[in-house]
């Protein structure tokens, strides 16, 4: 939710680009069994994937140049 709030209107763009990257990783154009637009397909995949696949997605988010994600100066990450 924090990421969605941070990206606001660009959240759909973020999910679409993440969909493409996950698709390359898994060799699939469609990530879930339902026929949906890329942002919804990405969310379905993340909500229903195996734990290992979820960790791959999290790693992809931080390694990719996706909108709203900057590393190491990401305002969403608080280092104590």
C-alpha cells in the first residue's frame, strides 16, 4: 500500500513494467490463469505465487529500473 500511495497515478505503469520483467524471468506472457490486463495479472501472480517466486519478484523490483524505485536512496526504505 505504501508503494501504491507513493506512486499514485503511476502505479499501473509500475505494475505493467513489472509484469514484463516477471514474464521474462518465467518465460510466460500471461502470469496467471485469468485473462486480465498486465497490472491485474501482475497482482494475481504476486498474490498466488509460491514463496520462492515472490522473493524473485521482490528482488526484481529492487534490481530493476522501475518507476518510483530508486536504490539506495528510496524514500520508502527506512534504515534504522
